[in-house]
């Protein structure tokens, strides 16, 4: 298929700036001499005397005696980093918009200070470099964005160091062909080279847990005055709840899937959550024997009797030829459990030793260092725009 003649580039919308209602201006790149006070008070937030942060502009709404009615915060071109903007009833009739078609990004990321002198080569074979971030107190990260040349503008999502290599955003898709009239697979399909997942099924071992389970059931006839749920394909069923057993030591240690006696699992289907303790890495992940500290790595797998459950398991350590999972959290997103022969594909991310493919990164919190693999023979310039995603919710509305 021929490449498109032009890239599909996002174009910011253009909104008129109100003329008859209050307008508060914000410019993240405004020089200190002209930028308004970010205290939320005073006569700032004007077009030629703007605030520099979105939070300050929002705070000014409550700090000033604006008349009732519409108010508008206008953001000039740039990236606005925030730890979360709180909006209450005091901000009723408030509009936040870009300034006349300006390219604006509101980001929950934390920018990483970067200079060429802070980079050093870590692995020449893979062209992996190390950035010293000591003193920046970057803390936890949920992802990273990078723009390798600030002059080009914009950033893209980096890839957490993973095995197998491959970009989750651009990997070839998986082919699953179902049997006619059945959920069972006729052909589970295969992944193309570079898809970033493995079809080598691990050999899982069970997680230790208490064998005592308490179950609680309520039937329609127990509450005849209640309009009982009739919406699922199993018809009228009981309210079911279980505690302990396979869920002992979990957070929480109770729920619908904590016993195979639930209505979906009755009749021998054994549909209950039963997270594994880990898996023997053997031939499926032999390099795990050399992992220096895999704690915090995340194992992703798709499993179940049909491949439509996705699991995320938190790795704690490697020992005795096995990769071990945190027994208290994760590995329970699907109800059919991860067991031998019941997980179709998987990948492992957030391991330093797997930072070996262009676009991959790893952040060592103890060392306070960022590892990044550059493409080809490219070297860091110190002008890269780097940021860690840390905020999951940008706007809090109360």
C-alpha cells in the first residue's frame, strides 16, 4: 500500500476570544518581567501581563470579585504542566480554551531537566544512554514522552523497556478466528515479527492461599418485594459473594469470583479468580536469570479458555528458576485464571536489562537515572524534551 502524500496532523480549533465578558490570559512561555503574579490575586492575567500557569488562572476566579456570568481562561501556545486543576461551583460558567487556534497541550507530566553533560553511554552495542536525574525528585512514573528535537515540536510516547521488543501502539494486530456458534477458537492466530508479544506459553505455578472459603447467597424469594435483576443471559440468578479461599491475602480478599461456586462457575466450569504465584522462565525467558532487580516489572498476558481476558501481574523477584508475582495484587483481571495452556500471549515490561531497542526507556528510582535507547547511532543532544506522566486525572470537578 502506498504511503499517504501528507501526514494526518492535528490542527487546533479556533475559537473567538470573548469581548464583553471577563477574559484571563495564560502564557507558559511569558518572560518573568511581563508575567503576572501566580498568587491568584492582583491585576494580572491580562493579555500583555498573563499568568504562567493554568492553576493560577483558575485560582484567580475565586480570588477576584468577578460578576456572575460567563468567564473565559485563554491559553496561549505551549505546554501547561499541572498536578491537577480543581474546579468547584465557584467556577460555574467558566470556559477554558486555546487562544485563536494556538497549539496547546495540558499535561499531567513532569518535565525532566536535560542537558548534554548529564548523559553518558551505558551500552554501546544497543546505543543505550543514561541520564543523571539526581536532585530532580521525579518519583513514580506511569509513562514517558519524548521529543527528540524541540524545534520539531510535539512529543511521542516512549516504550517502557520490554520483552519481546515492539511498540504496542504500532504492532501488527492479532488474528483470532472463532468457531461458528461458539466462543472456542478455531485458530488462535499468530503475531508477525516485531509485534512485541511472545506465543511461548509459560509454565505457571500456583499462589499459596487459604483453602477456607465463605460464600453468601441471596435469592429472589428472599426479597420478594425487590425487583430482581433479569438482564443477563443466565436469567434470574442469585446474588453471590465469597471471601477467603483463593482470594485470601488479596486486596480485597472478597468478591464474586472468589469461589468457583458462583453462578457462572457452577456445573464444573470452575470460573473463579486464581492468580498464579509466577512462572518458570526456562526457555521462554532465559535472560531473567541475569535480571539485577526485576521488582516493579509488569507481566501482561492474555488468557482464559478463549483469548479475551487480559492480565497484569506485578513482579517481585527472580528465584529458583522462576519469576515471582506479588501475591496481594494483580493477575486477576479475568475470571478464568492464568494456568498452563490458558494464556495465549504475553510480554514483560519495566526491566532495565530489556532497555535494548530504539525508543525504549527505563527509570531507575534508586539510582535516580533514566536509561533510553536512541535510534541507530544517534546520540543525545541535551535538547530532547522529556517528561514523565504522573497525574492520572487532569481536572477534578466538585
